[in-house]
C-alpha cells in the first residue's frame, strides 16, 4: 500500500511546525525499521501540484497543527471540497483531494491528522504542550504505519485520542 | 449623492487587501485606492540576528516566493562576506543559484496564469463566481488544468534539488551554495514524460492559448485598465534579459532611458519610498523625477520593456512579436502582463534546459570568501518584479539595519492606477455595483500578480475588502467576495 505522510505548516511559527517535526521523527523511524512504501513530504502550505502527488498513492495522511479545541491529536477522514480560498496561500486537504479526483481520476484514502498546538510566535521550536502532544502522536502513528491497511477499516471518520 | 465602494477581500491574489472606490454625485468614479492594511514588521524582526541567518530567515516572509527572498538576501550577504558584488561566485555556485531562481520564476508564473488568471480568460468577467477557479478550468479544458499542475510541479522539484528542501531551504549560503546537482537529479529533469523538453512545449502551448485569446478579445486585452507608465528592472550589462543579476535600467512610457544601467548597490541614490496615511505599503519612485512623475512599473511587462533582447532562441522569437505589436515602443497595456509572463515562462524553461546540460552543476568549488564588509545589497528580478534586500551589520556580526523593497511595493502606484482605470471603465455612471464590476477591479489588480503579504512584510495571514463611499467618506456599500 503506497502511503504518503504530508505535513504542512511553518516551523518558523513555533507550534505550526508540529507537522514537520512529526515527519522528521517518523521518517527516521521508517528508515531504521526498514518499512517500505511509505513516503514523506513537508511544505509551508498545500499547493495545487500536490493533487498529482496524492493521486499516485493509495493512502494519504495530511498533518497539520491545530488551534481547535481538541485533545492531543485527532485523525479525520478527508472529504472532497471544491471550494478554493481567495489565495493560493491556502488550499485545504479536501480541495487537494477534489483536484486529484477531478484531474487525475484518482481518489486515495485520505485523512487529516490534527495535532493540538498552543503557541504561534515568530520563532522556531515547539511549546512544551506541543512537544507532549507530538510524542503521543508519534507513538500512535507508529502503530498505524506498522499496518497501514488497518486505517481503512476504522469504523468512524473521526478518531479522537 | 456621491458614493464609496469597498472590495474586501480581493480574490485570487497572494495575500489580503482592500479597495475603496469614491463616486461623485453623478456616480462617476472620482478616486480609487488599494489599501494594504497589514502591519509591516519583518525589517525590525530581523535586527539583532546574525547576518548569516538572513537567507534562511527571510523565507518566512512568504510561503509563495521564499526562494526569491532567499536569493536576494544571499546576494546581499555575499557582499558582506567579501564574495564580490554579484560577480564573484564560483561557476558552480552561480549556476546552481540560477537554476533555483529560474525554477522559482517558472513555477510562480505557471501558478499565476493557470490557477489565478486563466479563469477570467476562459469564462469572462461576468461568469459565476463558483466556476472562476481551476476546477472550472478543468471542466472547460482539462488538459490546460493538468498542464498547469505538471508545470508547477516541475518548477517545485527544481527548487527542491537546488535549495535542499521545500521548507526553509538552505541551498544559497554566504559566498555560494551548499550542494552540487547529482547525475540522478539532473537526469530526472532531462528524461521521461515530464522532462524539460515537455515543459518548453507546454510553455509554447500556453502562449498559443493566450495569443489566440488576445486575437479574439483584442479590445479587452489591449485597453482594459491600461495607462502609460515608466518601467524598471535589472538587465544584463549588454542589455539582455537577466532575472538573476544585472544593472538597474528604467525607461519612460516612450522608451527614453530615465535610469541608465546603474549599479544596484547604489539604489538609494536613485530610488526613494513615499508614504500615504491610508496604506502600510510604501510608494517607491525615482528620486530625480520625484513622487508624482518618478513612479514606475516592475515585473514581466516592465522587464520586456527594459531589455534589448532575450538570450534564448524561442523566447527571443516571442519577444520580437511582443515588441513589434507596439512598434518597438514600450508596451503600457496592463493585461499584456499575462503575455509577458508567459514569454518569461518559456525563457525560464529554456534557461533551465541550458543549465541542466551544464556539467558545472555536477562538480566544482561551491563557496568563496573574502574580506568582510559591513553592508550589502542584493537585487534580483523576482517573479513579480524587482526585489531589493539591503543589510548593515554591527561589530558583533549582527544585523543592525534591514531595508526591503519588494516587487509588489514597487508596483504600488501602478496597481492603484489600474484599479482606478478599471473602476472608471466598469462603474462610471452606474447606480448599482454588480459582481462582474467587482471582479473587473480584481482582474486589474490580479494582472500584477501582487503578493500583499510580502509587500507589507506581514508576520501573519493578511486577509483583502471593495468599499463604496460618497464624497463625504460615508460608506454606501461593502463587498467581501
């Protein structure tokens, strides 16, 4: 099962870098444990060309820091969303998924992993609360990536830790 | 009663701003303003940081054009490290940086044309809002939409292999570059279905699409929001288009040189920035002409007006056609920004092909150092126009002064004029402001491909609004699209 873990956010804005920190940690773990067919990517924000990238995969998990009122982390199923933002600075996972379906006729299983963040100042480094959430998310994702197929059998669209 | 219209946010631009249109008692447009309402903070933020961090730090200015800021800052820091004034790098370092830069030009122009501008051309100003996007483009012309995405992807991949990574790329370092191109990386761009040759073919196809549209919509493309202006960019010393390095040249609307190939390190002798109490974005102008007559346009249209030729064969052929359209005189037609942008897209693809076939990228010295200086200026032609970075350091190697004049700021006065011209053409004498009229104002702004976050050095997301006001400053209508 070709899997892509794609984090977006700006590591120069403290906890907005949660996604890239997660990718760094998981990429290292995947290499050390010789896991195959798992790719990683990071960017400041999602872009239209990501539609092609995800169209070549079976499973895609987008990762973003969250300001929402959640605990630790939440995994949600991504549904298509044809609404684009007023600027290309902002494209949602649902929009990228929709582009993949419309332009490349491919609909990979797509999820969004939100990790709770707390501080967004203009500097690098995670807050203590974000570090705590990151460690819990890493542990959870290691289980997921051990058998990625299992994620497709999840009964609910939202998995709250 | 006189009125005022507000458009907020202006859509399909990079960032967020607000437009106010004043109507007089007869519903005629009396004045228009593009306000940028976000606080400008980056130049202060960077003070106190070690100078060698600048090329990486400044990428946080914008997620759309981080490479342009990365390279402009790197050029300024090259001067501080004693690596010459833009002409002292090793061949490998300069060519790797050029490849990174032309990859950025390519992907940015493609994003603008296919994602932001093409819906207006395919569907017209009065099309429904929900089809004026790339999904609408895909439904009308799937090949065009896919082509746009694959071209954009190519440019992004070039950036990745030259800058090292997509986020906070570290490719350009003081005095050079930190890596070579591997043979595998090079071959991935030279071979396969999405090779550089395919990018050149698609660039030509995009140009053919635009020229055909122009042929069928001549009045709109030639006259919409147009006005005479001066034009400014850097050019190579022999007058060729060069988007990475050169001297500053400006011409007036008739083609007379008003800035004659000056050294950009002396930009403060020639360029000043005015301020208005209704915008955080400054208003640059040529000092010797003053703020009223010294303003100018930058970006693709300006660059095709200032250069004498384009040093790649296919783009040169297109340039000749572009120039002949105005009898060799400067082209002052706002919507021709799109034409110029696609000629530059083709040029960028040709330059990338030349560089990818150059073995200097695969080996050779990466970094050069010399005697440290206390001040450095770096200028580059970013996708949206001339970008100036200027730093001065203290005795502890920390930045004590930073001055950034970004492309969109250079286009501030022209964008205000374009909004006014569009408003006059679409709203004059109208009693009711319709959605197509609103979109027309946005189309005028969009031609400049402004990045408003960059222009104000914003530290966060900057959302843009049109407001209709009467002559007494009373709001009549507010539109947020």
